[in-house]
């Protein structure tokens, strides 16, 4: 159960042979409330529409069975209102946000200002109209975020295939660039050049004739694993941060949840990061393994943990260019083709990383493409920020509408409306619940007064 949505396919099977109480079977029209969940979702209500047979209420859920005096959709909207959410938030128990609980006893104490049934239905009709338009706008905004992400990926694909910018005069041919890279590697006395499979290259898009495609290992001065030393969370004076796999997010380094090593630790001296080092996430979940980011010296002095691999690129190979290639859709296809799975963790070792096929344009063209990609990303990011702000406003508007509706301000009372009655919510057997009954979850109802008077007495809007 999530806000406003019931998914009958989210279920687990009862073991064969277990005795089943048919009273717990979920029926169309039931209002279910999440009894145990995170702080955001505890007490979240949902109205069951069409549902399969033999689907049972779990012990993490409560069921409300309204009488004919209560419109089901009105009650559903009320339980989603700011007043109801405030009540549930205060009444829920539990020391961790990851699991809060609302008991039947506490839910029964919730004050409910019950208008006449006719006014309930008018409130529902008006809310349906307003909220459906908000929901439509929200979906449009979410779709715009998806389109922005797709356009970004498309721009990156055009970039690494040489179709994003036109080729200009060459300041240096790619063969000259590669020869310079080869000499730099020889002078460093480190990496062996590696070759990737010819069949593997067929999975990648074609590149311009003046480009080359080479394994990453042939472009690096060194590829090495990080420190396996145990780092600590509380830094002392002079300690050096250790970048870990969680610090690589969406192609950049984020300095959150850092751990530290003493500055005089041998791994700090041996593995201190330099500006332009490419960090590669070699071990993580299947969707995150293989992500990379470029370290920049203006972040802080740092080293890196053993779940990361450092690639130090030769002069003439822009780290941001390689980072773009690794995090592209083609890069993900390569990672998925070489990844190994070990007890819930996916792994790509240094040898497979060294065979990563990187398209290599001349250095000047690398710079022009990267400048164009930065402009595109700025445009996409502005659209995402605008959509996020609009989504936030839509959430505030939804809450304001619900608050206004249950303060009696959204509709007017008509002379034909009957006064709301007691016992409007019934237990699982259909009997009205009184103040002493605790058989099923329920809510208190308003008294014999009109809706607006009851609201003023029982809620502080």
C-alpha cells in the first residue's frame, strides 16, 4: 500500500496447509491503513478497487469498514488530510524512522468531524476534480524529468560517437596523440597495453574515421586498487578522507559520509589522489558497479578505498572524456558483459576495466565535445530543477486543498442535508463501534452538531 494505490500483486503466499480465517479476506471497497511502515507511510490509506480472491489482510494492515453514513472516498480523503497525518505522526510509536507503528487503540482516538452524507459526497466530487488535475500535472512533470534524462543520455551517445559537434581543423591527429600517450606510458614504466576482443567492438556504435578505439589500459599511466585499511568515522586533526563507493554519484564525487585515515598512514602516502584521477567503482550492486567519477584537487586531499580503482590517464586523454564514456549507455553495456556476481555484490576487476574500449578523438576535439556536453547538461539540469520545484508546489497545493475541504471551506451545506449520526464506522462484522469497542480499527465521529461547528471544536486548522 502506498499513497492512494492498492497493488494486489504485492503479496506473499501463506504456506500450504495453514488454516485460513475467511474474515481476513480483502474485499472491493475496503479501506486499508498501513499499521506499520516508515514515518512517511505509516497510516497511509488506500481504497481497494477490483481485487483477486483469497487475498488476506496482513498483520501490518488495518481495515476500516464504514457504515452507510460515511462515504468511503470521503473517509479515504480525510485520512490523507494534513490533520489526520499530524494525528498519526504524533500517535505512531517507534524509535526508528524506518519502522513506525500506529495501533488500533490509538487510531480509534482520532477526532473526525463528520458532515452529512450529502455534503460528504459534494466534497468528494469537488476534490476529485481538483486532485485529478493536480495528478495529471504531476504526471506531466514526472514525464518531463524522464524526457530530460533520456535527452541527456541521447546527447552523451551522440558525443561518444562523434555526432554532437562538427569536426574542426585538427591541431593534432589521433595517431600523434596515441604516440604521445605510448611514450608517456613507457616513461612511467607502469602499465602494459591491453587489447579488447574484436567481437566486443561490434556492440559499439561507429566512430568517425579520424578517431581510434583503444582499451582503457592503453591510455593509462596506472590502474590500481585502493586502501583496505580500516578507516574511522570521527576525524582527528590532520586526518585524510577516504573516498568510498558511496561517494560516486551520477558521475561526480560527493563528499558525504566520509571516513578517515591518519595523514601519516602508509596508504595515504602511496595512494593519495591527484587532480584528474578517474575513480571506478569495482564492487557494488549490479546497477551501481562500474560507475566512475573524476577527482578534482579543489575537493580536498584524499585517498580511496579498496572497492574503488584509480585510473591515472596519460597526457592528452581528458579524464572527463573517459568518465563520459564509462558512464554512457555503451559503457553500461560493456560493464554488464564482463561483470561477475558474488553473494549479492557485482564485481569488475582491474583487468576487465583495462580492456574497456574507449573511443579516442584528437585532444582538441575532446575539449570541444566536453564543452558542448556541459552546456547540454546545464540545460537539462535547469529543466529538472524547474520540474522539481513545480512538483513540490503541487504537493503543497494538494495538502492545502485537503485541509480546506475538511475545514468545511470547499463546499456549502444545503438544507436537505441530514445531520451526521453516531456509529458511522462499523467493525468487521458490520456492528457499529462504540468508544469501548476495540475489535477493529475505527475512528471517532462528530456529534450532533453541523460539520463546520464540529471542525472548529475538534481541529486546529
